């Protein structure tokens, strides 16, 4: 029996030590994605727009994205760049996005904060997506050389991660091992262990 999206979302809400914005407490990274309908293009555009307006050092905006929709050759290429168990589920996502960091500028000068800024852009993307009813799962297990060779990618841009994005799917479509991960309790280290010092 399929679990309604709203119910699945509710049971995954984090038990935070202090109140958070609902969208932050409810955001999580599923592996079960909707497998038939196309992506809502307006919601996808909003997620990418949120990334566009994230902060960056000196407004350098050192991020780029390759966006692929399920059913396209590009989506297949990106899916084939994934490593290990990510290949079991990520190809079902309506969208796969490759996230690139601009490690040097056009003159070859290093951009030491590029990966940090890319992380902020993807965080903005994921929160906006979740607010609109979409889900994001980020993956670092990727064949970087394969992704760097995609058309249009300049050498100063390094692939950092691949993002699966789409509507929440039915976890019963996953393998038994993946279903266990999907239902596992959400956990984070205590806040006191995260803050090294506070005065």
C-alpha cells in the first residue's frame, strides 16, 4: 500500500532541540522518487532561482549546474556517472543536476571559497525545493572525470556533487536495504558537540 506524500513527509520531521522553520525541520533526503510524471518546471525553476540568489564571496557566484530531466540522454549519462548503491535508485529521480564549483577565475586566479559558496547555493536550492513539495538528495559518489567531460564544461569548473530532485515516491519500490535506510530514524550530533566554543 502506498503511503500518501503528506504522511510520509510528516513522519520524517526532525525532533529539533529548539524550534526551526517548518521547511528546515521537515527537509530530508529520500531515495524513493516518483517514477512516472515529469517534473513541475515552475518548481524546478524556483529551486534554481533560489540557488542563483544565494550569497557568495565578492558576489563571484562560482557555481554552475547541468540540469537533466528523466528520459533524456543527458539524464542517462549523469546516472551512469554515479558510483555504488546510488545507481540503484537515483536514476528514478525526475531530475539529476550536476553541481560544479569554479575553482579558478577566467585568468587562472584561485577562488578558494568556491566549494563553500556552491554548498550555500545547493542549500538554498534544497530548501526552496522542499518548500514547493519537491525533494533533494545530494550524492558525492560520482565519477568526476566523466562529469567534467560533459559538453559545455570549462576546465576551471570542477564537478562536486550530483543532486537527485523530484517528487517523493513509494519506498516499497526500493530494495529491502534501501527501504531500511529510508525508514531509519533521523539523527544528528547534539548542538553542544557542534559548537566548539561560545562566549
